């Protein structure tokens, strides 16, 4: 079994914590966000991802292969409660991706809203959608700046 400290180091070095933007005609804005955690590894190190899958669930898939590169595999979780549990287990243990962790947990705590039509609810929905958008933009900015530029 691997420790949470080891997992945290692994996520800091090899992982992604963020939001995936999904399009949908069923939601007011035409899109929604899905929190996710991804970790990619060479096929030869797949056993670590298998341990994570056994501990937290999710799925493992082969990543795209390019000429002259090793085959890689990726473990991914995107189920809200599982992502929340995983990130709460890593709270206070991450260095490079700590802000991502805090933002995704903040995102998960936002109320889930539906498409009700009354004016009062629409104002509430717009407020929540605005907060979600700000979190999404902040995560994109963090990920864009890359690992070389830390606080």
C-alpha cells in the first residue's frame, strides 16, 4: 500500500487537478464544468495507477502514442464525491498543486443548480455560474504558467 504523502508527491510531479469544460444544450450557458484528477505514467509504471484505482476508483486508459515514445497510461477520476475524497486526503500535503486542490474543493462545495425559470432562482444561478467561471479561469491561468513559475 502507498501512503498519502507518496500519492501527494506523485500528484505534484505527474498529476493534473482541474476542471474539464463540457458542452451541453441542456444547461443555460451551453456548457458545464466537471472536476477531475488525472495522472499519467509509462506503461511500465502502471502498477502505481492500479493501486490508486483500487483505493479510489476511477478508470485507467491508454494515452495517445507518438512515434518513438513509450506507451503511457492515465488514471482519471471525475466523480464529484470521489474527487472530493481524494483531494481531502491530500490536503496540506501538496506543494505545486495546492492552489488547484483548494480551488477544486471550493468548486465542489458550490451548490448544484438546475434550470428553473423563476427570476429569483435565475439570479442565484447566475451568481453560482459566475463563481464557477472564475474558478475555471484561475485554474487555466495556473496551469498555463507551468511548473517553472511557482509562488
